[in-house]
């Protein structure tokens, strides 16, 4: 019995998926549980597995195409089974043109199966209106292009590839200077039209993670009444702690970020009113600390979650944070590893940023932005001395957190960071 392969919801917040690559070709045998394709969700690259036995008779999508969850992307059926009537329509995905310009081919009749697909239509190369317009703008001859779409159809991707491979135009030679002193050169000729060199701009398609970032932040910065609290913390003793740990060997080495994460998690356990979610008609204060840490990836940002961060020792937390960050950059996180945060931290100190404000990730009610630790002159015991200092800024949802509430949390955080031995007891 023929079975549709559909774009599955591979993460809790996934609304559409982008096909990264197929693991099966048309005609390949398939068994339930086999990996059919890799799908980019809003957070990671996940495997799409087969839900039936048979043969992969049709692949509707090409690599790079994006469709909504539930959309048919392929068909599994018996080798000789008819798949007439199977839903092969592809609806355009929001913000994606490569799918919109592709039209599914009708199922060939039995007497046509040995005939290769025809790339022309009445003597003209088969192409989409978008591809024809782009080819005209870039001076490309459609008849000279090999299409990679269904039936040899020339697509937008083919036009962009051909334009990128075209040789750059030779610049016009500069006019020779006048060799006679005291005489000006005749006026240079008026410039002609600019050569068709590189385009004035390039459109970068949105990845699934970038679409999710845009949607989530749009839900935050406008509707959420946010205020900010900034404090400068002394991290001289943290530096001493790190140096002492490093002297014991690599197994004990910790970073400033590790200490900050541990201090934040410990402070949240003491202030559940900050470790909370805004749910519209109520505030949910959590007794368990699931700490999100923002990690920059090639095409956006993802926030892996350290579950029960307050209950883990500094060394364990350091190891787990490194592992999560590495797998986040490799897009190998499972959904449970990037959902469910009760509070988040964003650290740009390693990029030399002194201070910044981070945007709250709803339904969380706060986020802490960490700046760089710098040596600076400060007054201590009536004298000027140089100490390492670090600025932190807390973004607070005023619907759930008042100024005094946020200030008390930062007081506790200051106590823990400026006395880091408290974190090892």
C-alpha cells in the first residue's frame, strides 16, 4: 500500500522544515526505521525516518526546499504498485521561492516509463517565470543552461549558479595622461552604463533557526514591558580560583563563564520569583533551575539548557556546558536539550563587549547579559588599586518582576561571584 512521506514535526516548536539531503534515491528499497533524509528544523538538523516498508518511488523535494509540517515530500510504495492519485502537490512555504517555482510532474504512463524527461517545451527550455526574469536581468542564455529541476527544468538555483560561474568583465583601460606640460587633457568621455559585474546585493534565504529567532524576538521586544538593571561585579577572586584550579591540572580547569553559570544557577534557586515564566493569567515560579545558555551558531543563535543546574557541581556543570555548546554548533542537539529553560544567560564577554542588553525569550521573565572582565582602577580601602571587573545587565519582564525583586537577585549574584568559594560548598 502506498504511503506518503510527510514533513514531520521533529521539534516541539517546528512549523516548517528544510530538506538538507536525501539518504535514499528513487527506486531504493526502504524499511520501517530507515533514515530517509536529514531535515533542518528551527533548532537542529534531525533525521527523518521511514514509517513504512517498500520502495521510495518519488522524491518531491530537492535539497534546500522548505515546506510546512504535514506537507507530502515523498512516496513509499511497492515496486510495481501504481501511485496514481497520491497527493504530490507542493504548497509554497512562507519566505521560500525555490518550492514555489517547482511544479510536480504527472505520473508517467506505463508506455512512457523508459522515456527520459524532456527539458524543452515546444522548442523552449522549460523554466519558471522567476528563472526567466533572473536570466534576463543577468544576461544569461537559458538555452545554454542545464536545469536541475524536475524534467530538466531550469530553476532559480541554476541561474544563481551560472551567474556565479560567469567570468568577471574586463575593466576599461584608464585614459593615458597628457604628456605635454601646461596643457590639460581633453575632457574624458562620459561614462557608459556600468558593466554587469557582481550584483548590487545578494539575498540570503532565511534558515529555519533564523525564522524562529525572528518570530520569538518579535513576541518579546514589543509586547513585553522590559526594564534593565546593570551591576559591575568584582571578579578578582574568581581569577584567583581559576588559577588555583588550573595549577591542579586540566581536569580541574574552569572558565569565567563556568563560574558565572554556577553562580547564576545558585542565585536562581534562592530567588524562584526570578526563575519563572509569565503565563498570561499567572506567574509560574520554578523550584528547579533549568538554565539556558545562548550559543552562537553559523546562522543564528540557539539556547541549550542545563537541567537542574543548581544541583550540579562546578566541574560537572563546566563539562556539560562545553558538551552542549559543541553539539549546538554541530546542530546535533535533541529537542529536550534546547527546550524548557526557566532562565537564560547570554555572554558576549569573549568578544570584548563591555556591556549589552539581551532580549527576553518568552515565556521566561528575565535574561542576564554578561560583558567582558577587564582590569580597571578602582577605589578600595581608601586607595586606588587595579582589579578585574565585569558588568552584567539583567533584562526583566515588569509584569512578573519588579525593580526591587531584580535588584535582590543581583545582590545575591554579586555575593556569590565576589566570594566564589561559596559555590563549592
